[in-house]
C-alpha cells in the first residue's frame, strides 16, 4: 500500500516535472520524484541506498541544480521554458517505449531463488570492499576526474573572450595558473579515498 | 643449407629498401650502387654455393620461407622450389646481375637518375629471383608482373626523352597483352584443378607446382580441351615476355633504356623468363603436344625473322636486340622438338644449355656495345663510326669473343649449345609423324645460323675495321672504358669462351636439370652428327665471307638496287611488322574504342553519371537533418531505439 | 515474481519514459540534465528491484555505482552549463547549434507567440475624448498602450 | 582494509590499465608542484608532459609485452583472454599514436590535466577489454567518456569547442542511461552481473525482456561506435574539437564500443532464438550506418567532417564483421583486425592534416590538400598511403581489414550476410569516390601552398606520426599475420 502511494507520488511528480513551465517547479518536482524513489527503495529492501540517495540527490545535487537555475534565472519566463521541443513526437516515443517495457515486464516470470531474508548493509559493504573493490577504486578515479573537469570547465567561464582565440598555444601568461589549483583539489579528493590507485 | 636460399631475396629486399631510402632522402646518391652491388654479391655467392652443394644431392626441394597469410582454412606460404631448372636460372640471374651492376657503376656514373637506377635494379633482381624460386604459379604470376613493371621503369629511365617514354609504354602494353592471356590461363588451370579434386587444398595452394603436376594427367583425361587452352595461354604469356613472333616488336624498342639494362633485362634474364616458364611447366606441356608444335613454329619463324631484320640494321644495339630475338626463337624451337614427348626432356636440357651460354655472350656483346656507345658519346649508329679497333682495343677483343661465341665458332660456348638444339632436331627427322616438320625446322635453324653469322660479322666489321671514323659526339679523345667497367667484361668473356666446353664435356647438365616430374631421362643424348658440325661451321664461314664482301664491295653506304635493295628495305623496315601490328591490332582497337567511346559517352556514361549522383543526392538530402540542434539528434536517437525495440517485438 | 517487484519495475519503466520525454522535450539545459538523472534513478530502481528479488547485493552495488556516476555527471553538467551560460546568457539548448552542416541555415527558433497574460483593465475614458472601443493593455512598465484593431 | 592475495591477483589482467592510472595520478601530483609562473605557459613546457606520457605508454606497453603470460586468468571483475590481450594492445597502440599527435598541440595551460586524462582514458579502454562483469564494463566505459568531456573542453576553448563538449556530454549521458536500462533488464533475467552468467542466462530465456535488454544495450553501445541513428554528434563534435581529439574520438570510443559488443554478443552461448533478432538488428544498423556515412562524406568539403562521416561508414563495415561473428560463432578476429587497421590509417590521416593548420583550429579544407605531395613529399606520400589504406587497396593494411570482413561474411553462406556483403561492396565503391578525390588532390600539380610559406608545416611529431602510420600500413600488408 505504501509502495503504491510512493509510486503514485513519483509518477505525479514526474508528470509535474514535465509539465511545469517554471524550471524551479520542475526541479522541485524532480526532488519529489527522488524522495518518492527513496521510499520505493526502502520498500525494496534497500534502506542504505534510500538514505544515500536522499543525501546525495536531494541533499546535494538538487540543491546545486536549483542554485544554478536561480543563478541563470531571468526576471520572467524565457521562451525556451514556455515551449516544448517536438512535444508530440516526444510523448509518442515515451508512450511507445513505456508500452514495450510494460509488455516485457508483464510477460516475464522469474522466481526468487530463496525465501526472503531482510538485507544487511554490512553484507553490501562486504561485497563492495572484497570482490568489487576495484569498481570502488574506479569510481573514486572517476570522481577525481569529474572534479577536475568541473573545475576546469567552470573556470573557463571566469576568464573571458581572450580565450576564444583558441587552441591553448597562445594563451596569455597573465591568466591564473590553473594546474596547481585544480590539482590541489585533485589531491584532496585522492587522499580522501582509501588506498588510492597507486 | 636449403634455407640459405632465403638469404637471397632478403638481401635484395634490403638493397631495395636502401635504394628507396636513398632516392627519398636525396642524400648519398653517389653511393647508391653500394647496397645493390653488396646485395648482389651475397646473393650470387649464395646461389653458387647452392648450385655446387646440391649437385647430385637433393633435386627437388621445397622450403617454406615465409607464411604470407594464414587464417582459418587459408594458408598462403611463400615456398621456394629448388630444382635444377630453378638453380640454373637463379645462378644466371644473380651472377649476370652482379657483373652488370658492377659495369653500370661505371656506365651510369654522373647520371641524374643514378640512385633511382640502382634501386630499380635491386627491385628487378628481387622480383626475378622470386619468379625463379617460388613454388606456386599464382605467386609466380605476381612476380612476373613485378618484373614487367621494373622493365617498364628501366626502359623509361630517361623518361624525358619521348622515344624512351614511348618505348617503355610499348613494352609495357605488349607485355600486358600477353600477361592477360597468361592470367586467364592460370585461372583456367585453377578451375581445372578444382575439377579433378584437390578440393581439400587451400585455394591458392592449389596452384603449387607439385599439385599442378599431380593433377594434370587426370585433367588431360577428363578435360583435354581445357588443358589445351591452358597450355596455349601459358605459351602466349611466355612468348610475350620472351619477345617471340608476333610479340617481338617491343624488344628492339626497349633498347632505349640504358645499355646495362638492355644487357641485363632485355638480353639475358627477363626475356628468358618465358623459356623458364615453359621449362617449369613442361610436365603440363608434355600432355599438350599441339602447343609445343606451335611453340616450335613460332620459334623457328622468330629465329629466321630476327636474323633477317638484323641484317640491315644500322644501330649496333638494335642488331644485338634482333639477334636476341632470333636466339630466343632457337630456344622455343628446341621446345618444339618436345612435340614428340620422348624428346621433351632433351629439349628442356638443350634449351637450358643455350640459355646459359646465351646469357654469357649476349651480356658480353651488349656491354661491349655499351663501351662503344660510351666512347662515341652516346652514338650507336654504325654508319657514323668505324675502325674502332685502334681506339678501343680491349673492347674490340671482347666483342670479337662475344661475336664468335654468338655465331657458334667451334670451341666457344655458342657452338656447343647451338649444336645441341640442332642435333636434337636431327634425331627425329625420320619420324613418320613429325619428320617433315623437323626437317623444315632444321633448315630454318641452319638458315638462322647463317644469318647470325652474316649480321654479326657485318656489325663487327663495320664497327671495328676499316678506316678510323668518329662521330661528332665522340669528342676529341674517345677513350677506352675504365678498368671497373672492363673487369666484368673479362669475366663474361672467359665464360663465353669456356662454359660451353665445360658443360658439354662434363655432361652433367641433363642429370642436373632432368628430375622433373613425369619427365624421364631417355639416356639418348643427342650427338650432333659430324655432318651437322661441318655444315654449321661451313655456314659460319660462309656468313663471314658474305659479310666481308657485302661491306668491302658495296661500301658501308653503298647504293642497293633491284631485289637485294627491296629486300634490304623490307628488312630494315622490320618487315613492316610494326605497321602490321598497328593495322591489325592498334587501329581496330582505336576504332573499336572510338565506337565504344561513343556508346560509352552516350549511354553508359549517362547511366553511370546518373548513378553516381545518387549517393551525393542522398547525402545532400541527409545533410539537411544535420541541424546542429541537440534535441533533434536526441529525438532521432530515441526514435531509433523505439524502432529497434519494435523490431525485436515483431521478430519475437 | 511478487507484486512489489512488479510494481517497482513498472514505476521504473514509467520514470524512464518520463525521463526520455523530458530529455527530448525540455529546452532548458538544466532540465535536460535533470531528465538524464531521472532516467538514471529509474535504472537504479530497476537494479534494486531485481536485487531484492534475487536477494543478492549486486543490484544494490550497481545502484550505488550509478548514483555516484550520476553525481559525477551532475557536477560536470552544471559546470558546463555555467560556462555556457556565461558565453551566451541563455539556457536554451538550441542556442548552441552553430556546428551543423555548413550550407544549412541557422536553426532559427520560430518564436512561439509569447502568450503572456495580457492584463487588461477597463479604464475610464479621459474627459473630452471619444470613448475607445478596444481594450487597453497595461504593459509591464505601467505605460498605457492602446491596442489598435 | 585487508588486502588479500586474491585482490592482488585481480590486478594481473589489468596491469597496463593500472599502470596508466598510476602514471596519470603521478602526473597530476607533479602538476601540483609546478610553479605557477608565466613560463609555465610556454610551449616547451607543454611538450614535456606529452613526451612524458608517451614514454609512460611505451614503457607500459613494452613491459607488458615482455611479461604478459598466456595464462587465462579470471577474477570477478576482470579476465584475460585473447580478446583482452589484443584489445589492450589496440588501446596502447591508439594511445601512443594519439599522444604522439598531441605533442605540439596540447593546451599548455592545462597540459598536466590533459595528459593525465588521456592516460586515464586509455586505461579505461584497456579495462573495457578486460572486463568480465557489467559493473566493471560500465565503469570502464564511463572512464572513457568522462575524461573525454574534459579533454574536449580544455583542448579547444572557443564557442565551437564548448558546443562540441555539450553535445558529446549530453548525448553520451543519454546513451549511457539507455545502456544501463538494458543492462538492468539483463541483470533482472540473470540475477548476476557477471557477463558470462548473463549471456548464459539469456541463452536459457527467450522472453521479450531479453530482447529489449539486449537491444537497449546494443543501442547504448551504438552511440559510442557512431552507428546510425546515434551518429549525429559525430560530425558536429569532430568539427568542434581539436584535431588530436577528433582522432581520439574516432578511435577510442569505437574500439571500446565494439569490444563491449563482442563481449555481450557472447559467441556460442547466445540464445538461438535471439540470434535472428540480433542479426537483423546489427545488419540493419550496419547497412544504414555505412550508407549514410558514405553518402554524407561525399558532399563534404572539410577534412574533419569528411573524416567524421568516413569513420561512421567504417563503423558500418565493422558492424557487419560483428554480425558475421554472430552467425559463425567464430572468433572476433575480423573486427579486431579492422579496428587495428582503422586506428593506424585514420590516426595517420589525422596526423597528416593536423600539420597543415597546427596553430589554429580553423578547419582544414579539402582544397588545402591540393598538391601537397609536390611541396612536402613525405607528408604527401604518407597521406596518400593512408588514404589508399582507407579505400582498402592491396599493398596496404586496409586491404586485409576489408578482406577479413568479407571473408567473415561469405564463409557461412548465409543469404542475409551475402546480401550484406554485396551492399558493403557497393558502399566501398561509393567510399572510394571521395577517397580518390583526396588522392587526386594530394598529387595534383596545382598546389594550395604555392604562395603560402610552409612555416606552418613545422609540426615534426605529427609528420613523423603520419609517416609511421603509413609505413605500418605497408608493413602490415607484407606481414599480415602479426595480429
């Protein structure tokens, strides 16, 4: 019953996400979707992920998105928020895809291998840090790269048309020395991870 | 020991690589001859070692050198087939090449294309060696074409000279014509061998010589017509490369190339590839006597025709070129004797014998002609010089030795080998089936001996005797060639003088050559009858006399009248064969191509043009979808996904 | 398959479809990235549902990984958006369509009629003039505009 | 954390990747200590990073060559087999060539990040080839695409570069979501993330979900190999990125995508019921891809766009090789051979044209190639050889590549594959039209550089790379068995 409630919540919020003209509202309804999703996670025996999702998504990602949205937001609605890109086609595609997925899900019959036992976060941790340890390491590396990327890309925004000349060879020396700045962050991230990749 | 053979192509390839690098970097051009000569020295040493170690030992040895391609069921190794024929040809090629390359080091000095020349020489020898070595007909064809390409490049060495460019093109096209037939023959053979089994063999391996030799008897029983065509087409390939009637027209023009090239490629090595091919394929030809008959007739005609044309040529190199044509005719004539299957082994032996001796004395003659040319400032017209005996004493002696060897003066090389061929023809004169043919051939052979003597001595007398006369180009002090250039000539002269005697006296050639599948040594070595020896020596002397009188009585530029003049005109115009070629082949082709051209431009071209616009029209249409707008791209992607999923549903 | 799993899978499919529709139809770059996040959340839900069904932790593990990658992408995406916004002062995805086939014309957005709410109020006709038949619009800056027929 | 022997053993199959990652991290750490002085921005400084990472690549390749055992090793995440070994060779080869290409062109300001990300990316490719688990496969794919975004954005900082970054990033995120959706369904059917188990489970199950999962996964990977209709970004992103990055984009994601496809198609265990669908899907995609690529390449006037479309067309050919693999259940040789040849000849071509406009990101027009042979012999000849190879003329590696694909198509005697082979031959002919056009331009007598001093052609490393690639294609023709 609770699952059904969360599902309805998620779907309604999702439709809202599509429908709202105000991007802020869309983003907030996305947050609602994620919250409902967390509920579904709990129902599906994944409390740890529910918590993690709530923290990462709702606590951090959405906030940042909202921040950027508001940063870029003009006084009134923009043209691109008012209209939709190929609305008919998109909805047809969405409907078709959904119906195909629906048919596929309804059809399958897979049986659980064993009677149900509640999940243990410790077991997840054990799996993650034994057999799948290297996935965690790679994810760490990816976070490092993403951090550097975010810094380098966003930094470009501070420096300006001089850079549009291109290609990096003729960069004026007056520019802020970037490598060290980003690499410091990089190092922080690297040291935060256990073990590292070296 | 046998794997040593791979050293030869290896060093030649390295020499080629070095040559290419020198050409590309345009540095060190003056040292361009070093890699070539070093490579050739090593390879001739190796081939000599192989020759002397394998005698009486392994006769047919196949070594796999390098697997070019090996996947799944397909396996294309490059194998070397070392047997008597191959070894002899290998030695001829490498040794003569070495001597010519040493000579060319002096001859080509200062030429702007010096580096290019030696690079292509390396490439040529590499291709030629591989042609001789490989154990697969298809691979042989690849190098056959490679040799033709090198020949084209070398004839056109002075490509800025229109005549050279033209000659190169002519040689290339005539060769291509014959090569096409050759290729068709190979493909037919491939098909035929597939018919009689050997399905389990990988496709290309089906053309290994052993497989061919195993399969041809069955093929001869089941598909004699097919085999006949194969034989004929192979013969056409051979006569194209060996400049036999009617494909001989390219060879005299090929003298536009530098003289070492004429000596190497167009006198001794490449042009004998046709003979080599016939010898190599003799187990197949054994089953197609008609083809051998054709070969014999073509050879006989060529031998006489070449001699006749050579009579009235004024260009020393052209005389030698026609002489080459004529001598190659004799080789084919020898194969004709194989029409009687029992004689084919002897024919192969005789042909190989003459091939060896011919390589020596013809290379010697060409290179001495090169000396003359060198001294005369590139003038080779015999009307413009004379009495060079005093100017070029060493060259004179060398030329004389070569000339005597060529005409077949008794102790010299040409005598022994030519007697071998003519003696072969005498053996079967009594044969009820072919006797008359053999008689005619013998007569033509003797006639060509006479003609050879006449034109050779004419050329010799006109060049070296009489009053000293020098062309304007020669400059004030024409000089003898350097020692560097003369040294190889002395070696060749020794060879020309002695090799016939050596081979004939030991009599080892037959044992060495003959272990060819299905050909057994009949142990009936042709003994040239004494009357034949006397006849041919008489003919030589008669020829010399005629030559002497034709010069001394009529003078060099004497007026000719009546029948002899008409004849002279005919021969000096090469029997109008070029024109015949033109009218029979080139002109119809041109007309046809014009007609085809009209058809082409009116019909095919339109269709093709219309067809060719389709892709660009599609492209033009499609590019309108490249709008640059990201959501459109995403939309198409999503549509694609939906379509694929729908497809899965439909099929599932 | 138990009903809970089934329901979760259906929800995931729905959210995935919504995500795709959002990605295709929203023109705001930030919302497009959010749509991708939505799709990823749907995938994570699938993994969790199947993981719970099979009672192994690989599904959850995969969901953790997806969560992390999603936040990586969010970070990069936001940085990119900020830098793009600095350059063109718009979040419109179609503003970035300069790279296209060279002979194509710029994909100029056909301006959809901006149906802003027209706030019109009945106003008294000033004294001494003829009464207007057409309504009068008050624009944002407060000036009175007379709409001509 | 307890490091067990087993965990260390897990490292063996991915040694090159780990080496590259470690080297990348060390590069970043060195970048920390680099004095932020104006001199840091000069060119030679940037070269140091490139030479360094090239050296790292070569050392790792060499040590791996000499130490790699033939032992098949499998852990829960990675496995060594023939595919991973040859795939890793491919990755290192492409990595070396691309790094050599960047020597003069890396952005000096972010050279440290640039090269470390390039190393990460190559490591990602190596990991893709060794992955035996969906999790590691997915993460390795991301390890390619996330650094790619960074590389794209820092190697070109004008608006075009931004746009290219945006397009690549957004569509790559979209396609990776689609890949994941398919993966989740496959996981749902199999109950395990191990690829072997997955393929086995699908083999035992012919439900619609298997089809959908399969198709979605292939669609997600099709984006990386620029198959139609996931190809749109290619031309835009290529023309909006610097030339070395275009070379990278045309090779590395493609290798990754195809290797992942080979893994997931799974060979013999693939369900017989699934084969027709997969086959139809692949052949349709392949035919559409090669036709579109060739037709669009025909109407281009800029080298980079032309190469983008020609790379799409080559993807189509490779996908046919993949389809043949499905029918035969045979080795993945044809695909790998084509990929290797493609890497060499494409990067060679990119290297050649990148010398022409080394200092600007202005696009190289086809007209710029006119008469290049007469002004710069080496470059002209090498470019011509690369183009010959792209056509597939004998004497070059491209011939073997096409030969292998055709052989794969014709051997099983399947009618559909036969049809595909005919179609591919027609496409190769269409492709030859524009390649021959390039050849004619390269060797024509009128030169585009008559009045332009060739000072722009000072990009020695790129010229050397181009010549090297040309030599490789020639040598490969003579020694086709090296793979």
